[in-house]
C-alpha cells in the first residue's frame, strides 16, 4: 500500500483526511512494514466506508486488515442512528459472529506429549469438521427458533455445558434482540444438521501450550501459567450466517437506492438503521450471533467428552469467548458526550478495557480477553482490552494474523500433504478431512501474527498477556 496519502500520527497510527465524498477520516493501525504489505484495496475500501451516511469519528482498519467484501476484513465503523446512520451486511460479514473460544485444561504440556497422537485421533473422530460436515444434533423448526433466541444459554439448558460457562461469553451467551422470524426458512434449513460442527476454511480446534506469559497479573486473573495446556475453538454461524448475509446484501442494494444512498461500491449495500429492512437485518444478524454462540457451546461439550476419553477426570473451564463479524449497540464517548452507536466490527474483536460494566465481575478489573488466532504452525495470543482503545477505535482490536495471500495463490504454493508432514516434523500434529483445505490455510498464506499482535499492543488497542504455541490442530 502506498503511504503517501497518509499522515503518520504515531509509530502505529496512520490517518488520511476526508476528501471527495468522505464524511470522516480513515485511520489504519499498524507498523509501516505491515501497512506497506497490505493490498491497495484495503485503502480503497477504507475510503469507501468513510463515505457512508451517519458514520462517526473515522473509519478504522486493524493491523491485520486485508481485502474483504465491501468493508476490509479488520474494518471497524460506528454509526449514529439519529443522523441517518446505516447498518451494512458487508460491514458485518458472511460468517456472522465467527469467533474464538479458549479453555483451560488443568494439564501440563508433558501430560499431553506422551499421548499426543491418540488425543489428536480422538479429537478428530469426535469433532465434526470440513465442508458440509454434519453434527450429531437434528433440530426441528421449533428447536431452531429456540436456539436462535437463546444462543449458548439454550445449549447449556439442554445439557451442553454448565452455567458458569455463560459468565465467560460475550453477552453472557445470549444476544438480545434476536428475531428468528427475520431468518429465512432456507437459512434455517441449512443449519438444522450443522450445530456442533467446525466447518471449513480457517476454522479449527487447536490444543496449545502457554509458551510465554507477558503480563503475570492478567494471566493470573485468567487462570493461565506458562507450561499449561489450553484449547481454542475457532468457528462461527456456519451456513445460516452465510445465507443471512447473502440474502440481505441483495435486499440492501435496493434499499440503499430507495433511500437515496449513493454507494461508492455496490458491495457496501446498506440500509438506514431506522428502516424496516435495517431492523429486520439486525434481528436476523442477532439470531445468527446466537447460532454461533450455541455452536461453540456444543463444540465445547463434545471437546469435554473427548478429553475425558483420554484424560479421565479432566475439567475444562472457559477462559472467554469472543465474536468477530458483528454489529452491536454500544455507548461510546464522541466529542465529549456519550453516544449510542451501532458498531460494525468485521474481522475485529471487541476490546473493552478494565472497569467496563459489560464485563463479568471476575474480569472487570482486568479487561476483556482478546483471543487472537494464528494458523497451523504459528502462535496464537491472548490479549486484554485497554481503556485507551475506546478513544482509539471504539474499543476494538485485531482478530488474527490476516491473509497475505488468496486461497487460490496458496494452492499454487503448497500441497496439503507436505504441509502436514512439515508440521509433524516440528511436533505439531494436524488432522483434517481435506488436504486441499490444509494447503489453502498454510502458515505462509498469512501475515506474521506476532508482528500484528505487537502492533496492536503498541497502538494500545489491546495488551499482550500470553503467547500460545500449537500442539495439535483439528482443521476444517
């Protein structure tokens, strides 16, 4: 990306002032090296987002930003509903509420090493993964609607987990305002057999070691220490979320024209928040958030069963569950006064700082955990939100490494079998139903996750707590 149009405000913050149809500036967080590596399309999409009606303060891109549909992935924007603000399906993304959940196992790395191959096989057998994967649940239409209303709370009530889990999930496991009636029958039908599945793409379940602790006090509050084993789950709302995104994007193209919204890019299709389609989309999107929360909760139950098979008596406790790809109503200060805004985070993580009232009691003094997933063979990270991130980016941080190569390009560079073999030589076991999927998600297809995390830390978007290294990856 060409930086000539930006003004460098700090080592990790770059700003382009509003021009042409922009209503607010554009801001990118990252080191000079990271931003130069970004595709020029990120700049173009950021500028386009800044043109949308009702946008507040600035359009933001996180250090892991890369080209996406409409909004850049890693994009953040907040809209004022009282000033013509819009909601955009492209600003949320297709995999609504894709997110990461991490759990403590109470095990040490040495406990796992001696049974690593057996554990990998048990997890692969018990955790449905891959394109078109089906779960063990079969939901009728009444069950689907109940799940879309209740989220992880619905799952726990049916025996998939414990009530204590809910305190460590955003929205305490249930997104209010969900409207199952706003979700099409086609979207619901796609989900009936997919609950409790990882899916494909960059989704995974990973057994990890806590390789390094950067903040002992925060790590203690989260209950983690160096040398311990944690397990992370990365997945979302599966076919239901994708179907909702597809259907509403088509409707929003028409709605934008009907509302005299001049779209700089058709992919930025949107609708006024205070409109029939805007409210209907928000209801459907919130239902998809609940779907993703329920999905990760069921997967947690399956994971606990699998771990009991190899480690009888093992107890897995939730560290936290965060969502990416959402639009949430939040209070944020703007020009000295608190405003109720609709904050779009596409490939970005909410990062509330210490003291925020929406955090559970056990974490309020520490800040919200920010779970950053790597990809096979690379580190993942646990960070926490900061008070500074509210003024910087509406309490938002990065969500992963960010692709630097398309899946098509990755297939030209790597063969899945070779990736699996190379990682095995490093002591990292991969289980996947698709070598093609492995090749598409090869570690080299992504940016340096450590550089991304360091940039987020230096920009005060979130603060490093611990680095996690992979031991076993179950890949969709």
